[in-house]
């Protein structure tokens, strides 16, 4: 497996483009083939989520493309919101002369505001006319869906047989989707049927986007689409395909965590030796979800007890006498707890503080109760996060 450039346009059979004007954005991604999707578990589901779920149910064997917008979440907009989401699908379907049920719809922005349909209709032709399979198309579509994101997020790989998998996503705040990320679009040119595609996607999501926490809020709009164009002309080795899909999703998930609203540091928490994978995931996510620990990381305060505390209330089975805790920046590491014995001398804490001063903090917790492990990603909690969300609509 190797990383390749081009984002979603590195995949054969994908064309994309987008525009961004202020807070308003519109992106179109064309790809024909079997489609899979995973969506938010929030009970307040945005209209595009409801419409896309319906489209996958009715025409899930094959999609023709996706239309996505920023500037309005089209969430909690009731009947009119559903009509507007359907209208967005119809815009692209009419241009392609296909069934509207073969179009995925996605939105991001402020909740409870109506869609400015005239703006999207007025800019549709401009976007459609520039659709391209060149790397620029992926980048422009990526920028079009950004809200508080500081950077576009894309990643693509080539696996055995020349098969490619590429994705783009947006997400910076309101991130612990209990599903995936805010908005993500992944494509492959492998020949894979819908049922197998859905199975692979769910596995990848559980290992990646479901292990990201920025602030613990579950969005109304989370969606992840996966479309297989089949244009590589050959079926994939499913083990290698899963590894490639996992890699793309995990790399995108890490980009979301690193670009969390106001973030200055990425936190990667790994829990090993858990009795079950569920326990490992609970403990890892508890660490990066903890506002106290996230604040300590921001201030480079070696208050490591907050990490142990989070593991303790996570719901994971633990034996405090067996727990070990290690901080690392990828080069240096420091043991803060060894089999239940804390190390809080000045020299150890000073080393921990220095390690926490880097842009990535790796936290390892060893439970020594079993063989399961899991990794979660998050970011520090900063003053800027509060500033951003104190004036999001104003």
C-alpha cells in the first residue's frame, strides 16, 4: 500500500468541483457505482440525512453522484427542509438525466436556518461546468464543504493491483458523532458489491471516525458515503481492501482531530491489554473526551491523574493495581504510572511537561487484563474553542 496524491480524484471514475463564497459553498462529486453510507445517530437528523438514507434504501445498488453544501445544515427545518434536500438531489439528477434516488445529499452549517435555495441554484451550473478528474477538483470540492475547518482534509492510497481508495472530509467542531465524522466522501475504483461495501465501511468507521472526539457533541448532519466505481477493472483482495479503507478513514479522522476548533495539539490515546475491544474503546475515548485532561494538555500541565481518572469512569473494566501510563511525543517518552505505582517526582513531571509541549501527545494506558487494544484521537481544549463557539452565528 502506498499513499497517492489527488484525493478523491485519484480514483478512476470520479469527477469533482466546488466553490466557496464566504460561508456559502457548493460541491458536486460524480461517481457511478454501488454505494454505502453511515449516518448520525442523533435523533434530530438533518433533512439531507433523511433523504440520503431513503435514497440508499431505495436505490442503494448504485449511485451516480453526491451534491453537498455548506452555509446551512438544513437541520430542524422540518417539511420544507426535506423538500429543499430533495430539490438539491433533483438539481444534479436532472443534469445527469438519472433517477434522483441515485444522488446523495449532504449539508453542513447552522442548525435551524432555511436553505438559501436561490444561491445554490444560481451557482449550480458554475460548479457542474468545471467538474474534473484532476486533483484540483478534489481540492475545490473539499474547500467548498469547509465551515470552521482551517485546512482541507484528504487522503488516498493505492493497494495491490493498482486499486485506489480516496477520501475527503470536513469536520472541526461538534465532533463525537457516535457514527463517523461531520461530512466524509470516500471513493474506490475496485469492483465491490453494495453489501460487502457496507460491511467494509462499517468496520472502517468503527476503527476511525467512531474513535474521534473534539468536543463530545453529536452532529445532526454526520454522513459518510462510499461509492465503488469498479473502473480498476478487477475485484479487490478484500483483506487488503479493508486495510486500505481503514487507512484512508483513520488518516482523515486524525486530520479532523488535529484541526479541532481552536486546537493546538493532537492527542492520540491508545489502550492496550483490555478484556475486550469494547473496553479498550471506552477507555481510549474517555481520555480524549475529558475536558479536564484536554485542558491540561493545552496548558502543558502534567496532571496525568486526569487520564487515569477518565479510564476509571469510562465503564471499562480495570484493576488500578495493574494500570500503567506513558506519555510520548513520538521521540521521547516518560512512564508516569508503572503497574499501579505513580511517579510524581519533580524530574518525571518536568519530562512529562516538556513532552506535552509538542504538537502531538501520545498517551498509552496498559490495563494488563486481556489482549484487546484500541486507539482514539482528539485535541486539546483551548480558549479559542470557546471564542469560536461563542460567536458561531454572529
